[in-house]
């Protein structure tokens, strides 16, 4: 985590208290940077969090799953035998445009 202080100075204890407050506010997020702007008695704080990894979840054979790696052999076979449907409007591309 990068910490930047502008416009004045803050003690290490003050910085740690502000960072701890951010961690308590959002315990499931990782702080990447914090910027403190000191203006006399006031401190403005801006911060950024790390991106949250995104996993796609699909509905396969009645189950919500991200991947089929935990499926047993029967469920994997069911996934392989699935019929994928498509919609055919009966139009040519020129008619759509």
C-alpha cells in the first residue's frame, strides 16, 4: 500500500489509525493507496481499493456453477450431452441493417 501525505505532516500513529478505520469499514477489500491532504486541523483522505476478481457463474443442468471441475463423471457427461439452442429469426443481414 502506498501512503502519500501532502500539505503538512501526520504521525505514523495517525496514519495507522486512519488506515485501520478504512480496514474496519470494508474488511473484505484490499487498500492499494491512501492520500492524506492536511489543511490545518482538517485532514482529507482519498483511497483506492484493489480490483475484486470476478468469476462467471452459469446455470448448468440446474446448478449455479463457475466451472464444472467439481462435477462427478455423470454430471460432466450431462454437460457434454446438452443441446445448445439458438434463435433463428429467418432474416438476412441486409434486412436487419
